[in-house]
């Protein structure tokens, strides 16, 4: 069962006791029991982040106390999942900042909610505390990422929580940012606030895998996407509805900061964008590799159409070229995947999607770099219900004799109408 969005002025949440249906029907304020919701499957994305400052000790509790803690853990997981749900409302809008959601709970009721909407704007904790007002005093604050403890473009969230006099803070995961990592938790505990860390940790990590990878490695998170037939042929197409609102491809373009495309798609750039309503103004940067003037011409010819659509296009080229309106050029003597990712990192991008569509032969060098230099972390494969024959013009021949056997971890299938979407990690 999916957890519904619960607007604060209308609903209250009482997690520890189920309520008879008669009381729900007679009272306009609905009451939900989070224990009735199935805990979602743990994320298959795992990174080694240090857990610290748990407020729970390791002694063996008496049966009654153990039962109370078990019930409390169910409550904590429920509210943390709500934090994640809130955070995802800003998908595609916060980079290079992470997605963060916050919920303030008092007397088993949610009294405040918030999420970080965009880099440079207040963090999730600030919005949630504003929403809660005076009710935040002696309440529990749930936040999907460790509260910051430094002055950046916004003041420290730790000080906001301390000033609001919250009694307890539950953190989904430690912030991998070196200027934060554990310092926010330390500040809260030093102020006498009870802190619990690691609730629904895998779920919180999965939501910010690009941000985490960038912080830990100094490189953007790179994923590979392609379509194939049931007999293993590459297909220059995506499934029906995949580009529409709610389609997997539309959501991918929303989630990733940049997408690397074949130069053969240069006349179709204005049609490659996310349809998701929460991301109408922020689209991934489109990266094209042009190694000759012949390849550059169609890109320049479509520049006006690109400018009108509000998309950002970056062309990597070995030769100087006049930059048309709406197109940025990057001249490199040696164009490879590492240099493209380095450029993306300097621009503050957290995630990049390598999309094998069009004439993917001009991306073969980048694909090879991704495997040989271990730059690829994730694969997204759409299997279409088609059988390709040898002379099928939709079949794309791509030699991979150089590719050694690679293990794919945590491969997860998902049914999309008549298609199957596979996602896994290298």
C-alpha cells in the first residue's frame, strides 16, 4: 500500500494505535496507523558511510522496554519514509545540493513538513520548523539527511533545531560532505538533544546516490541507458509512453543533471526533455561529441530551436567553432569520457546519463572508457517485446569484443506495460 500525501491542516497521523472505522467516518480528521503500511524493500544501492552518535545504548532491554522500542522503530521508519516522499518533490531541482525532507512530529501528530526546493533556498528543516511554529518545542524532528552545521548560502540547520527546542532528532543518513559529516549530529547531542541515526538509511542513500558518489569520489555518478530486443539487439528507440509524463525515460531526464547523446540526434534535441511537472524549468544539460565539421553543422543548424526550448547544449569538439546562441562549445585535444565527467564535476553536476540512441557508434569510445576505466556505476536497460532479424534496420551493430565479463549487482526488474525495465549496478 502506498502512503498518501497528508496535508497538515486536514489530516493527523496517530501511529501507535489503530482506530475503529466508525471514528474515522465520524471525524473529518483521518487517523492512520503506520504499522499497517508495509516497509518498502531496502534499496539495492549501498555506500559505506559511517554511522555514529546513536542515542540508543547496547544493553539488553527488558521485554516491556524492548517492545516499546520496537514500536518506536516502526514509527521512526514511517515518518522517515514521509521525509523521503517530501524530498522527492524537488527531484531535478536541487543539484549540486541533495534532496532532503523533514517532518516535525508531536504527540503522534505531524505538525510541520518541509523539503529543500532548490540550491540557495532554505533547507528542509527550516521550512518544516516554520510550518510547525511553536508546536516544534519538545517535538521530534525527522530529517532524511544529517542537518548541516556550517554557514553557507543558508545558516546552520542545527542552530534552527536547537532554537526551536526540539526534544529529539531522527536522521536518515550521515552527510558525506566533509564539511558536515557527523558535525551536525555532534552539535545536536552537545545541546542535549536526543539523536538517532540510520533510520531507513538505504532508502535515503538511494534517493541521493549521485550526490553521495560525487562527495566520496570527486566524480559525477554515471549511468548507462539503452533499449534492446528480447534476442539481444540494440534498438534505436524507446518504449511507448516512456517519454510521456510519468514515463521512465521522462523521469530519468528529471533525475540526471546531464545526458550524453549521439551527434546524430542533434536535430532532435528540443524533443529530448523531461515532461515531469516538478521539473518544467530545469532540464538536463545535453552533451554532444562532435569530432568533425560535418558533425557540427546539424548541431548549429538546430541551435535556434534549442534556444527557444530553453535547453542547454554543450558540444565537445577538437576544433574551434563559432558558438551559436544556445550552444556552448568545449574544445579539447583529446575527447574522452573522463574529460567530459571532469567538466561536469567542475560545473557542479552530480549525475550524468549516457544514452545509447541514434547512431551509437560515435559513442563507442565513451562506452569503452566507461567500462575499462570503471567510470560506469549503473545500467538502465529497457527490453522491448520485439525480435530483431539480421537485416532489421533498427538493429545497431556495435562490436564489444574488448569487453570483459562484468557482474551486475542488485539487478531489479520492473514491468512497464508490455516492456521490462532492468536496473542494476556495476
